[in-house]
C-alpha cells in the first residue's frame, strides 16, 4: 500500500548499483541548477568531516581519545546534504555517530575535538565525549548513546515548537537498527497524528553493529514504515550529497509550510568499523566488500562532478583540502592547549528533581 504523502524512486542497495568512477548524470543535472559557491561549500564541509574523522582515529589510537568513538567516514553526504537545507533556528538530533552532523551544522572543530579528548573547552565541557556532543547555540541537541533514544526527544521538540507557534523544523538522524524499537513507532504515530514539523532521517549503513540489515529487518525498503502512519516518505542515495539535499529540502519545506512529518531512508555505507573498537572489516563483511563500496565514495564522486562542470579545478581541490587539513590541525592544537575539567564539574549540569 502506497502512503498518501510524496515518495521518491526506490534506490537499490549500493552493491546492486553499477560502480561509478565518473560523474553521475543525476548529480550533474542537480549541480547545474546550483550556485558554484554553494557547491564548493558542500564539498568543503564533506572534506572537513573526512579529515577530522581521520585525525580522530589517529588520536584514539594514541590514547588521547577515550571511551567509545564512532566515525562518520563514508556517510558525509547524508549529514552535509541534509543539514544544508536548514535555517539557523532549526534543531538537530543525532545518534552516537554524530561528529559529522556537528561539523556540518557549524560547531567549532576545536571545541568538538576538545570534547572528544575530554577537555573543559569542549562543547559539553569535556563530560560528554564522542557520543554526547551538544551545542544549544547551533540548535544541536545531541549526540545520544541509547539507540533510538533521540527519536522521541526530537518529536517532543517539534511538538513544543508547534505549540509555541514557532516556524522551526527538527531533523532527527538515526541508524537503521533504531527502526525496530518501540519508541520509533510511537514517535512516528504521534508526529503524524499531531502533524508535527519533524523530519526523520534513517541513515541505513547496512549494519547494526555487526548484524546485516537482511538479518534484522523483514522489510527491505525501510522508508515504507511511514505507510503505517500515513506519513510522507522518501528513499535516497546517501552517497550523493545533492540527492540528499533535494529530498531532505522537500521534506523540510513540507514540515515548515504544512507542519507535516516525513520519514527518509538514506542508503549509505560506513567505510570504518562500527566503532574504533571494531576492526574495519570485522567478521561480518569482507575486505572486498568494503573496497567495492569505496568506489562510491561520496567525496570522490562529488569532486568528479564539480570538476567535470568546471566548477572547481584539481588544483583548487588540493588547496581546499590543505585548508581543511590546517583547520583540523588547529582543532587538535586547541584541544591540546585546553585544560582538563575540574573534579567538581561532575556535580554541575546534572538534573536533580
């Protein structure tokens, strides 16, 4: 049964698609309709996330980042494309793999790196770490470690904003493993029933920790779960930043103008392990599989598209990458200069009834 709301074309899992090493026609078509400055800005954000995460992996291996650390490498197009559609007064919720969304939203890289390293100058004062980035100044409301725990919270914020008659929209990112928990269904039901301005984005990266989606879900097209709640849905290639921007942009406009929710499934792939404690290939996927998916690297594909349209030259790409490298090194230097939190900080910012 088809939902009453708008849909997008079904997007196959990545291994079913023909590998692309040249510009994708659909991405070129979308790029032709956009300003060069906007396109370059999207590329810069994606590069920043990639280099930041690579540095985070290095610091983790050196023992400078403790606890869990989940990297966003391979999924940059989803966060950048989606968040580029938001205004300054909109809100974002994310899961524990949220470094990419935080940087895409404009959080200071130095403050984010300091948080990963547990420093007082971090966005959560060094007490949240990798999984609990939070910055009210940018409407970034976490970083949530409990699988799916952010979904009812995002629904609640959308309800509050509608109740207060504010025009803001709430984006909620989560992984495919979260769609089988109860609060996901409860939240979508309430969002549809109360017509809330919220966009749910399922980042389907194929594996809930080490479990393939085929072993965890009886439904192949996860966006169809919206049908049960008469909710608009979309399924998009999560390796194409402009496709994500287009589909999410339509959903954000629907939320803002009609106060109507949308469920979007972005099919993507993480190039790293589930976390830094998980080997890249682990026991649940092969090296050949990972390498095949890397042929769909969202940054390489987008760069090829922009170069083919003469929006940017290879030399400019190199300069942009150097700029991003410097920004990441500055973030590391800021973190290393920062102090550790005082022991008494354990008692601050703690809710007590």
